[in-house]
C-alpha cells in the first residue's frame, strides 16, 4: 500500500490530513517537526510527503532542501501544505524542490487530487530503489551536454547476476540490487561532492559526477561490493567459490561469485555531442570491463 508521511507541528492539522489520506486508501505515518521527519523518512520509506512549511527545530523548507539534494531521496514527491499563501512564499517553496503547494485550510478533495497527481509521476523512478529511471537519466545527461558541463558518466553493472537470480530467486536478486544501491550511496556520502545517481533497471546503475571525482567513486564502490557480496551466498557456495546453475540452453555450469564492472565516459578530452554518443562509449567500455577478471572499472581516455 502507498505510504504517505504527514509532517506538521500542529497535531490537529496533522491528524486531519492523515485521516483524509487514510479515507482515500493510503497508509500514513506522522512526524511533528523536520528532524523527526528525516528520521521517519529513513525508517518508513514513504512514497510521498505532505510537509508543513513553518515548524520548530527544522522547518519544511530545510527538510525539502535536504531531500532534493540527496540522490536517494530526491525522487520522493513533496507536497507543501502551509498557511503561508503569498505568491512569493509559493515560489520559494517550489524553487526549493517542492512538487506542489496547497494552503491551509485545505479541501479534502483537493488534497487527494493533488496527491494522486503527484503519485502518477512515479513512473519516472524505479520502484525497487526509488532512483531516477531511464527517462530522467537521459534528461539529466542531455541537459549537461547542452550546457557543455564537464562530467563523467559511470555505468555500473553486476557480473554473473542472471545465474544468481535464476538460482536463488528474484527476492534474493532484489536484495543484491538494493545492496549495490546502498553502497553507491555510502560511497557518495563519504566522498561528498555533487552526484546524480540513476537506476536503469535490473542490476544496471548510472552515476554522473565531475571527472575528478569518478575514479575515487569507482574504487570505493568496487571495494565495498567485493567486501560484502559473499554474504548473499550460501555457506556451501561461498566455500566452493561458485554456484551450479543452468545456462541459457539449460546446461549446468559453474558460475563464479558476482563481481562488479564499471565503465566510465568523460568529456575531459572530447566533446559530448549527444546522449547516443555517450551510450556508445559506455557500451564499448562496459564490454571491455566485462572481459577482465574480477571487479574492475575502465575509463575512456580517447580524445575523439
């Protein structure tokens, strides 16, 4: 069931909004200020946030800013619900990343209609990880190409994932995908800097950052992946160092434990002219990375 977090320091307004949403068929959680909201977002993983703007300890604008600055929470729609109803207040809230703005007192039907409209946009994000999907990845890269920004685009792909998924099942495969998303996040948080992270689908991820940041990111993610991936295998398979599973023809084979390949394209020495060109470079780099033993990353250094 879709879960909505209602954040308001007024218990009356919080309870009223939550009641309307539950009557509309949604599951709700509540927080009374911004700090509690951030904790609830981490623990409850809401699909949408109804956020009061003026609150003690941390106001709604700061909560919204933090969510939209984080690659792993920027996908969550934020509906600002507040008594501040001037045009300048609304514009400021939207500039900070709020996806919609309603004023108090709200009409129940308007609240539900706005929530439904925001949730319909969810197709732009991967449901498993919550990260931007292919359309938003393309939009981000094309914007940076148009603005002639220097960037490095990193394609991360798990080796031998399909045999693992077939052998252990989709649920365990999803755990591995979430593990990769988690360690990308950990590496980014530790490193700092500006990053865009997207999830193409399956076990394929994209990270876009400054050229000087990408080597450290790849090394950190690969190190974390190699340190933790064995935990997703049975003791027997870990001891053996492989799994026994059928190939596409149904022939039983020994498949190595999963590793990680990262392919990097940058416009340090060449100009990116199109999204398709970036894709072609990454495809070539990915093929080469996968031909190497173990986890590795390769970087295109050609000037044309």
